[in-house]
């Protein structure tokens, strides 16, 4: 799964594209944790609009990223939730865990 990274002065934006499933979990985990643990900017945004499929392993990576961001005193936001991401968050009743506003569009 490719992840585009856009770096600003105080914000790193991550754009995962494609599937976030068990088959991409290892590759995605390394990329996410590098940003959470590294000397990157204190605010990190994961734009989920390009995610086409997500399973439990993909969702667990988002939970791990959130935990690691908190541990390293960084702010993590999930933005542009797509139908796939919203479905998983609803399934596990976890939208409030991330604390991000969820905008539902038709």
C-alpha cells in the first residue's frame, strides 16, 4: 500500500491509498510508526479518503498509530473518512476513541 507523505512546517499529512488489510499491515505499520516515533512535526493527519478496503488489521493499525502519537506527545487526526473507514469505526463503535469530527457525505 503506497502512502504519500506531505510535510509542512507543523503538520505531516499521510495519504494511504488502496487496501488497509492484513496483507498490507506490515508495510503500513512501519510507515505509520516511523512518523509517530520520529522527529517529525508535532501534528499528524491521516487522510483516509483513498482507502478502498479495511479489515480488523487495518483498523488496529489506526488504533496503534493513535496510541503511539499520544505516547510521543503528538497530535493525530483522522480526516476525510470514507465509507469503508466509517463502516469499520461504526462496527467497533470507536469513532469517539479517535476524537475526530466525522463528516458523513452522500
